C-alpha cells in the first residue's frame, strides 16, 4: 500500500489539474506516479518540462530506455522497473537485452553497450569521468552533447526512482504484469 496518497481530480487545484491533463495527453494514461507527484504542483510542472525536453534530445528512445532500466534496477525502484520494461519493448529492445540491462550486463547491440557503460560510469563517478575515459567514450561514438543528455536522463530517473521509493507508489494495473 502506498505511503503517500494518490490525489484524485477533485483534490487538486486548477494548475495541478492542467498539468495532469498534459501528462494524460502525452502518456495516454493516468499514472500513479503523477498522482503522487501532484502533491507538489511546481515539481509536477517541472517534471513535465524535463520529460518533454528529454524527448527532444539527440538520444533515441532505445538510448533513454537503457538508461531508465539500468537506473530503475540499480536504485531498486519497484515502480519504474516494470514501467520501463514496457517502454523498452515499445522502443524495440528485446526481452533478452532488457534482462541484461536490468542485471547490469552488456546488451546485445553496440550502441546499447555504449550507453549502458557511459551511464554506469557517470553514476559511479558522479559525473567526474577521468580524462582517459572521457576521451575513450568520445572515440566510441558518444558526443559531448550526448554525454550531457545522458546526465539529463539520469536526473529524470533519479527523481522518479526516489519519489516512488519514498511513496511506495502502487504499480499501475497496466504495468503489473510487465516482467521479463
């Protein structure tokens, strides 16, 4: 059972209701995460801006899902792992590769390995990659822009992972069976 109440439409102000409607239009569903986040209208709006902006980066959906799955598993987020299993499948990632990412093993395609390794090292070093690693990632095909954008995705995931762990957010019915 969730520790932080999911707010219903009748419990939020107009600003929050508008933000929830924007998410509903973008995500096609009503997610429990957003009903928890609705306790802070400012963060709900900020999260929408961050989430929407991340879709405009040079990272592809598969790249973002590698980052999201890795962090959800690493951070022990019971809510985000199944949500991102669904997202990874939608992005075209195979169940074998989804399992590998969750288990912190190399996925079966080169770009996936690059993004996973870059994400892992950025998290481990808290963004302070040694010069030799920074240059090695560039040689392997990660641009400076992409490295910055990976950090943006890490920020997004860390926020949702921590929020769901704090709230013990109930998994949405439509994600309850998302397993590999």
